[in-house]
C-alpha cells in the first residue's frame, strides 16, 4: 500500500466496515471492543486529514472525488499509514474472534456430559 493511489485508498477505506463485520463473524463484538476503538481512531484520523466526517464511506467518497492536483504527498502518506494500520487492526480482530470461536467450541465439547 506504500504507493497506493487515492482510488486504491478509497477502496480500502470503504471496505473497513464490511471487513470488521466479517472478522467478527458471529462472535460477540465486545471481545474486540478495544481493537474496534483503535480501528475507529484510524478512520477518524483519516477523516480529519480530509476534512470529512469520521466514517469510512465519507472518507472513501472524498478520496475518490478529490482531483489529483489537489493532493499533497504528505497527506497521501498519512492516509496510507492509517490504512495500513487499520488493516493490521482488522487482522487482530479476526484473530481474536477466531480464538474466541475456538474457545467456545472447546467449551461446548467440555460441557458435554456424555452418556
């Protein structure tokens, strides 16, 4: 993502909400509330850089519609950094949710009394 274009970044930011839902799956969202907060902080920081609201869809729209001549390289670099960090947080959410599902499956097996 080091050389991501604004269009690439738009796709990434627009995917964050969906990817969070997919990462959590059917697990209780509270198991990753700290990580979700960190993800939201990266999204909010990107929104602040662009002067948009702190939601991924608005950020994606701004990235897509801003003209190329209006971009400053340092702003793009900061946006890339937030996108990379957000992706790492999403992988942590996915890992924690998978661990929770594994633990739940193990607990369900342990609670079976047999017969």
